[in-house]
C-alpha cells in the first residue's frame, strides 16, 4: 500500500512540476524493489595432511663389532641391595586456587586440624587451596635414620597445579602399611606451569606432579646384608645382560681369582659366590668389591627392542638375517570431517541447516618384491634393511613379520 501511494503521488499533475512554472514542486522519489540476495554460503573444507620428511643419512664411526669387556658390577646386581619404595597420602596447602574441588581435601584437612586440637566446621573449609597427593620415595638399602632423600608428589584429585604448594608432614609406610620408614614435608617443586584465562589456557609439562628435593627424612633403617645366613653372596644378572654366556664367564672369572668359590645356579640368571669361613665380617665388603671388579667378555645378545609409541628400534650385535623376499607397501588413509552451515535468505522462511563434509584421501604405494640376502653381521643387517627404504614405523611391522617367518634370527621385545 505504501508503495502504491508513492507511485500515485509521483504521477499526479497537481503535485508535479510543469514546464514554464516559476515554482518548483518537491520531487517525490520513486521507490523500486528488487530481488533479495541470499547470504554467501561457506565454501571451506577441512583437510588432514601427513608429511614425511626426507631421510637424513648419517654416518657413524666403525668400532669393534666383537665382544667387549666389562666389569662384573655392570652386569649383575648384588642380592640384598635392592631399593625399597615407601609411600603415603598427604595434603598440599598454599595453592593459588588450583587445588581440589571435592570433599576429600576438606575431610583430610579436618582430620589434620583435629590432631592439633582445632575443631573447625567442615563447611567453613575452602578446598581450592588444598590438594590431596600421593607421596612416595625410593629407600636405598643401608640408609640410616636421619638421612635425607628425594620424594615424589602427584595429585590424586582434580587439582590443576601443585605449583607454590607446601606438603604437610606425611608418613611414608612400607607396602603392608604397617611401619613408618620415612616422613616427608616441605615445598613442592613443579617442573611446569598451568595458566588459565576466561577463554584460553596454557600448560607446560605436568604441573600436577612435583618433587621434594631432600624433603624426606628416614626414620627407620631397612636391615640388609650382602652375605646370606648360609655364607653366600648372590649375584643376579641384570635384565639387559641376562644370558647364559655372561653368567658362565662371570663364574669363570671369579674362579680364576678365588678357586672353588663360584658356581652358576640352575636358573641360569645367578652366580653364587661362597665366602671363606676364615674371612672376618669386616672384610666382607672388600671381598665382594674384588669380585665385582673382575673383567669379563660380554655376550652380544641377539635382541631387537621396539617401542611402537615413539618408533624407536634398537638392535643387538648378534642379530642375523636369513635370505628371503619382502614386499611392503605403505597405505596412508586421511579422513577429515567438518560441518558447514547453510543460511537461508532474509524473509525466505527457510531454516539453517548443518551440512556434513568429508575429505577422504587414500594413498597406496606400489612396490615390487625385494630379494633380501642373508646378513651375518650387524653392519650387513643395517645395509640390507636400509635397502627397503621404509620408515621406522614401517620397519617395526617388517621386523615383526621377519621374525615370525624365521628370517630374523633375534628375540623381539616390545616396550
């Protein structure tokens, strides 16, 4: 109706100016309508891209590939000198609003105050500056009461950071929880930070785990002795050096020094050393030290250690390969999902809709069969595997299949 009124006034001679008139009537603009332009629709797409950097060729110095001599102390551990872990549950105070939000911190603080003859209503306690933590320390054998050692602290609840906190004195028990072997208290050192704003946050490392340098004090000694009640010293092989050859050579080296005192136990992982009956207890440590200083030629273990999380591969010196044929092609699949909004035009009566968008890319290599010759040394094994041109993560799958087929003469251990 308004548009028709304007058009009528524009065409009326009484209101329109004519040629020759001295007076000029006001000009009424003519309003026209056009089509309504719809909003621009989004055209972006999500993508997922995996980039493989070129291989960096590194040269290494060639060293001795045979057996290397090492002292006995590097291959074995002395039974009775093990570390013991003591632990407890404590409370960290003084946090700047980054503590727990639950009731556990309140209850523990209430118990702590009651031990100091302070009765405070639980509802009046604020847990934002408190955090319930697990405290543990490694107690070496032979440590005496009063000596200090480091302790580790980790949050149990939903605390965001332990930075700036102070651990209330906490008792550290043995595994059975019966005896207190140490106490821990003091400021917590955190190797990271957590900064939070209204719409963004930044975190470095793990601010909910910290240490107490020399914060634990030993209260009880763990009784230990390197000589058993039957007069023997037991040398147990370390996990990375446990082989029959190493145990035999250790026993032979001890026999050359003290004839008739050493023998390999039937389990193949321990050497029992007899202590001379006429040796006074004051000389036990000197006797053991002379045994541990003996040099033996260690055995190169045929072992491949694989860490699938990091793509790390470590091979021992006696790894060998049998000849065979390998075909390995990498299959790379990338999928990217995204949603786009479709906006209707103004006054169109339409509704906003979400449109799913997917971007799928599949890349498959086409590789021919590769003849793998046998390899009788670690250097030849490396040269053969480099011919395949596989990435470390692909090499993990190749080595696993080679071991299953019998081509790889080695033990595979996964971390």
